[in-house]
């Protein structure tokens, strides 16, 4: 190595020596910072429960299929042109939210006209129910009083002409004219008095009833048009996922044409077929274990909801329906419709089996594992509690327990909390649950 272009041997030796010291110092620092080989991790805190013996029925695995709890092909209720689609295949849709919209321009005009007519009918009814205005009554009374004055004048004039006629001071024609005027005044007064009385009495109950009926008829027409408009918006009746789309924007659909297909997967139905020799042991309401080979790290439990009492005549197998709650993640349902499944169903009489809580299972390896805790003495003579993994085979499941077989004894303590990251031989501290 040459420093700043200098080729002196002394400088070369000094430089090489310095470089060696730097490298040795770095290596010593790295050595000091590394953990000591064989150092054990700190004790893990765990919760344990005992392995128990319980009477359960013998079981066997049966092939099954995952089915959606509900499936519906959503069709159009009217004829029209699709103007908008609100979902695509794979999307989650919520109950009663729109899937598609059909053109509504013409029917919107019908609704506007019917609503305007309804407003007119309502105002007519309100006018009748409110009765006569005070000003109208005053006006009618004034007309009646005027007619009464005219009548009184006509009577007086007729009497005067009668007296004049007796003295031959008036003609018969004058007397006849006065009589006719008096009769006309009587009729005019009677007409205005009746109008005044009607104004005070207000509209007849029959008229109000007729107006109410007209309002009800028009309201029914408006509601009918609104109901038709609702049919122009195509909705799903339950929450689920779109698995098929049968139309596009701009397409013409007729009444009954399919628009989208939706399946409900928040809960799924597992369908298995059981032979006639084993079906008597399967009871509605029992809890069973479900395996999904495509999801080997997950364990599921379902409930038998139906034992169909009709066998396939060729295979002599009976359909069994099992309801299972699904897991919904950010990417949608974990268990998908059509997946292959296996279910553990009882196939025989009661027997004694070892049971552990379902939380004790650690999945993901070649076989399920449970961790048992045991005490031992270390080299310093101190008591140490450690966890040991035990591979097990699974059997029949109940609501909270599952049958296991392996190198286990009844009463052994298995870890039910804190077992996700345990390693073989790792020290543990048992805490209360």
C-alpha cells in the first residue's frame, strides 16, 4: 500500500501494520457483541389445561364439499336498458344495496305528473275541511241583508199600488208589475239566505269523504309508480359475493333476465354423504370437526343442521348438512364455495378417548402438535419446567374439545395459551388463566 504516492518501505510497513490493528480490533468488537452459544431464551409464560378422558362415539372421516349458505341469481323485475352496474365479479355486496340500475326517464315523468295531481287533490280536500272563511260569511250575510231590504221595499210598493188601484189611481198593469217584483224579491232573498246558511254550515260530510277518496286513489297511484321505480334498481336480498355477471351496461334486459349471481359465504354449508350403516350415529345439533385440505394450517368446527332422510339409490348414501362459520379476511372469505373438505363424523358406539382443548393444537407441520409441560432438574440442581412437543392424530370433536391419540397420558398438562412460538425444551412459566 502506498500513501499519497510515496514508495518508502518504512511507510509501507507502517501502513500495513495499522491496517492489521484496525481489522483485529473490529473482529474483537464483533466477537464481544455476539450472543454466547447455547444460551437459552427466557421462560415463556403459558396457560395449561389437563388431558382428560371422555366417552365419545367412534368416528371416521368423510369426503365433503363446501357450499354457500345461500345462492341467488338476481334477475330484472322489468324491461329496460341497463345504465349502470355497481358491482363486478368477486366484489362483496351488502343486503339491499343496488347491483344495477335500469333507465327510469319515462317513469320519472309519470311520477312527477302523478305527484302534482296528488298535491292538487290534497289542496281541494284541505279547502273543504277548513270550511268557509270569515270574510265569505260576512259577504254572504251582506248579500242576504240587501235582498231582505229589496224584499221589504217590494212589499211596501205592492201595498201602495193596491191602495191606488182601489181609487183608480193606478192601472192593473202597474199593480201586476209590483206583484211580480215582490215575488222576485222573495225568491232572491230566499236564495241568498240559503247561500248564507250553507256558508255558515260549511261543506257537507259527503263532499269531504269524496275528496278524501280522491286523495287516497291518487296516493295509491303515486305509490304504485314509486314501487315500479324501485324495481328499476336491482338489489340483493342478502349480503354475499358476486360470482357471476350476466349483463353489461347498455344492454337491454327483459323481465326475469339474470343480471348477477350472488352467494352468501359468511357462513358456509358443508355437505357430506354418509353410508346407511353410519347415518344412525349422526344427530342434528352435534359438533363435528371439519378439515379443508387447501388450508392445512387451520382447524374448523361445524354443527350438524340436517340429516336428509333420503338416500341416493345408487350409492346408498345420505346427505348430511353441516353449518360452519367462515373467516372473512381482507381478501374475502377464507373458505370458498366448492372447496374440497373432510368431516369427522361418529360411526360407532361410545368409547373412551383422550380429549384436549382445541386451543392446544399447533397446526402447520406434517402432523398436528400439542405441547406438554413437565418438570426436570438442570445441571445446577434447580427445578425447571419445560415444554415438549408431542405429535398427535385427531379424532372426533365436540364444542370445545377434540380427540387426540399419541404419546399422551390422561392428566398431562398441555399448553393452551402461549404455544404458538414454543420450541422443544424451552423453559416455561405457568400462569393462571
